[in-house]
C-alpha cells in the first residue's frame, strides 16, 4: 500500500484519504454493533468493560496531597474551636457588609446588587475615600457584622473579592471571573426572600476545609425548605463555581432545575490568618511557581 | 540510613515529633534496551508522634532546645513555661512555671523570647517583662523590664547573661543580666550620668559604662539616651532618608550571628530591611543595611556560620543573606 503522503496529485491523494477514513469509521461501527449485541444479551460483560475502562481525568490522577482530610479526629477538634465556632456551635446569624474598592464603576454596583440578593441579612455600603480598610474593619466590628466582602475592580469590571471574617477570622482573596448577571441568563427565575440551602462540593484539603467553612458561615444556619432555593459552591481544579437554582421534584427520581441569580467563578489567591493586614503573615499564597504539574491542586 | 527529627508546636497546644528516615539508596543498574525499568527508589516515610490534647488555651507560642540540647522548653499562650524531656513518652513536663500574660489594652501579651539552660529559663514578653526563672527552685524568680513593644528577645548561646531585644520603636539593645540583677533590685535603675565631659564643640559627651574595657572603641551616647542600668549597647537609627525624613523603627526579629562572641547581630525589620550591627566596634549604626524583598521579615535563623543568615518574610519567601555584604545568596520562592 502506497503511503498517502507521498502521492503528489492532490485529487488522487484526497480520494485515497477519504477511502481510508471511511474504512476506519466502518471498522469502528462494526466493532461497536457486535459489542452492543453481545452486551444486550450478557449485561455482565458491559459492567466488566465499564469497570476496566475508567478514563484518566485530571481529577482522578490528582497528585498526592498530604493535607487531604479523611476522618481525622484532630482536624475535627481543630474545627470545633476555630474562628467559625460561633457560627457552627452557637448558630450565630451572619451579618454581611458588601462594599467595593474606591471609585467603582457601574458593573461593580450591578454585581454588588446581586450579592445583596444572594446573602440574606447583607447590607451594601458605598465606599468613600475617607476610610481605609482597617477603619472599615473596626467600624464593622463595632456594628456586629460577621463578614465583609470587598469587590475589587479593574478596567470597569469586577475582578476580585476579598472575604474578611470578623472579629478576627481569616481573610481570603479570590479572583472573580465569568460573571453572568441574572438578567443575562436565559430563562432565569425570580428569587424569593427564603433562606437558601447550601451545597459545597469537593473542598477536601485542610485549606479547602477552611474556605468551605468561610462560605458556609455566610449563609444562615437553618434554610427554609419551603423556598426550594439552593446555592451551590462547586470546587473543581481549584476553581469554585457559584450557581443558584430553584428545584422542583417531579417524582422521586426526577428533579427539574431553574437557574436563578448570578453565575460566577472564584479562584483563591491568598489566605491570611487574621483580619486584612497588608503586612500580615499569609497562611497560603498562590504563586505561579507552585504550579509544578497539571495534576496538582490545593483546595 | 540517616534520619531527621523535627519538633513542631501548634496553636492547638499539640507538640508533634516528626521523624523522617531516609531509605537506603539502592544504586540503579544501567538499564538495557527492552528491559523493564527498575522501580523508583522508596520515598522517605515520616512518622509522627503527637504529645498533648487539643486545647487552644495551651497554644504553643515558642519552642526551643535548652542549651545542652537535652530538654525542650515550651512557652504557651496561658503563661505556662514547661521543660519537656523528649525521650519520655507523652511529653510530660519535667518542670512547669506559670507566668501571667494579660491583655494590654487591645493587644494580647505574648512570649517573644525563650531560652533555657541547666539552671534557669529566661523568658520575655512583648510588654518587656524579662523573667529569669530558676529551674530547681520554683520560687526564685527575677524580673526586669526591658522596654515596651518588644518583638524579639534572644539570649547569646555561649554567654548566657547577654540578652538582645528589639521591637517597635525599640532599637536593638544588648542587656547584661548580671548587671541588671547585681544589686538585687527588680527594676532597672533610672539612667545615671557618670562623668560628663564637655567636648570642644560644646556638646556634652558621656563616657560609656565601666563594663567596657578601655581597649575597645567607645560608642557615644547623647545625654538623653544614656544607657540604662544593665544595657551594654543600644543601636542608633539610620540616617534620614533621601527626603530627609526620619526612618521609622520597627524591628521584627534579630539573631546573634556568631556563637562565640556577641559582637555581631542581624536584625530584620517590618520594612524588609536587613541590618547587621557590630556591638564592639563602637559604631552604633548598622554596618550593613539592605532592603531585601517586599514584605516584612518574620523569622530569622543562623546560616552555616557567622557570614550567612536565613530569614523568611510574610509571603512564604525564604532568603539566605551574606552578612558581610548584605547580598542575597539564594532564595526559596
């Protein structure tokens, strides 16, 4: 058989190539139909094949991480007495302050409006030039706020969120991307003032636990199931996807979802132990040097 | 087969002993074509032993070896200072002393210095309370005040009566414990003038304390900053910067560079400056002053000898600095 790439005539080369392609496709088709016939009579064969042929993904070939938490009594003891103990043990209601960086633009205000809608018991305060972060933190503590969210912007678009837990809780800074406001989502639903349920996916390491608990502490302790609203924070490959849905059960097996509210993606940039301090020690900071392989994740 | 042992203390009050044993290195034979590749050498497996139960009140603030490297000294958040024998199981304390650490206004009092030798444990808090506690006799405790807002206190590894402190608006100061406690009083005496002589230009120059031998160059202290009782050396702020503004002082950590004498001290500041002082040369200003990195210095350690020091900053960078020139020898990012 002549190698196709040695034929100089374009028409002839094209013809032979199409023939080769067609024969390959036919082979695949025939193999699949025979397999289907065999497996329809013998379902065990199908199960065996599926069990053997698990494809490798970045998530299941993730690099070994010593900080993965699995049923650890020490971690449980640590989390029982950490900064979020007031929320988890005593059921403290969160009170959130949403503000922006100085001199924000319209897109930031629109995003801030969405954030106020997501978190019950949250208040927006316009940022003025008069006060710095450390003053804002002090004022919020005096007024019994439990969290501050600062929306950072660049080139007229929101690009970051700093989440500060009060009184001396951790501070986390996230990169914000892929924002879709409710009005831009097709077929979006209307939110109600019911307290949402919360789903947190895939926060497995110690760092992931801290961030997951930070997010949990933003929502009220007891959801109102009557509202059928759910907020999801799904972590995959260190990107945290936020979605909000209204769900309705058609029967015990099928659920229909309608998307509400904004969609956005967060990526953790750094985590500090106390409240925001530019010169304070960072518990974790993302640096490009940490990306040693495609299979290494931190959350 | 070498092994390393690390002792760590955490904010839950647990002390963990991590032993990492290097596995035997098997020399890999040359792989011929079509032969199966040899297995990768075994990775070192750490074993962790935990002492104590989780309790945030017993959070470990400082942990260090004593002078003979036989016992571990631990300073905890509730004021407890313990001496632990690492060979005994469970990390039970051989000796325990309780200090009071209250709150000064809004700031918690924390331990900033810890040192132990066979006779006593020396501790210092950030409010400047320096305590020398005798190990054998629990009642014998000597207390001195070494200033306000101290960020670090260190004791010289060989001369246990020489103590260095530094802090916020507190320049690097060397104290001699024998002098502080020699007349049996707890508080340092108020600064006394001894032999003022007027120099030719009219400024008054005070002579240095008698402890300095006449051979070494004399450091000059202005009348208002005469060395208080017990102080041997007090550094002077660097010259005003290019805008003729006073450079603010906030030393975050310091380290004695040489284990043989206390002449050279390296100091790190909140404005990421590294300074090296020579206490015996008569110069009160640093002999090396460099700005390294962008973020404040958090921790200092000795390098291979007096010419190298290692420090880390708040954003997980570790730098190795040459103390003679101030150049960065290497960096972990």
